[in-house]
C-alpha cells in the first residue's frame, strides 16, 4: 500500500491532468496509515505522501481552472471537461467548503477614522493618553482632539469648540 501511495503521488505530480482515483481512495489510505506504528518511518512517509497528494490535487483543481471559473460547476457531471470527472467526492466536499460564498459573511466595517475637532482649552487639565497619543491641555492653547473626547470635556467647561468656518 505504501508503494501505491508513493506512486500515485509521483504520477499525479508528473501528470498535466488529474488522475482517476476511486472515491474510496483516501479512506483506504487513512485505514492503512491508521494501522501503522506512529513512530515508524513508513508511517511518517506515508502520511507525508497522503497529505501532499491531497494538496497537489486541490491545487491542480483550482489553479488549472478545472472548475471552469465557477465552483458550482464541480457538481455538474455533464461537464465536457474529462478532468472534472476525476475529482473524488472528498475533494468536492473540501472545495465546496473552501469556495462556498453563500456561507461566508461579509466582513464588518471597522471605523478607523476619528473625527477631529479644533478646540481652545479654558482650564489646565492633566496629561492623558487616548489611543497612542498623549494629550497635554494647557490653558488658552488651541489643540486638535477627537470629537468624542471634546464632547466630554466641553460638558465640564474644560474646552470650547473653535469655529473653523467649515
């Protein structure tokens, strides 16, 4: 069985198209590997060939455009491309999980911009840190502060907004 795994890997590596594998191929390999001693050299080599054979086949399927620009075509057996028929059921499941855009939620917007407001400082205020910036508010100085900080300081009469003509 070890030679079968090794030969399949090298044949797949040397072939421009996908080799025909049975749907039970990966299950048979897993059973064989499961019966080996985990410390043996044969186990480690068989595991390496098994994992890299799967990676190679998935790479070929995606990068050689066997799926015809649309992952949905993978399940269409009437496809004229013969390579598409050589995909095992397990590989179809993996590809479906990788490329199923319906199940992927769009990323949520993260507001990284902060609104800045120009203010005049009415009272001395001790140094404070907001984010990565240290602020030192001295009386009668003009400074730019994040708007949410300005709203808090303005309630307590520490700062007042400057009309910038916008």
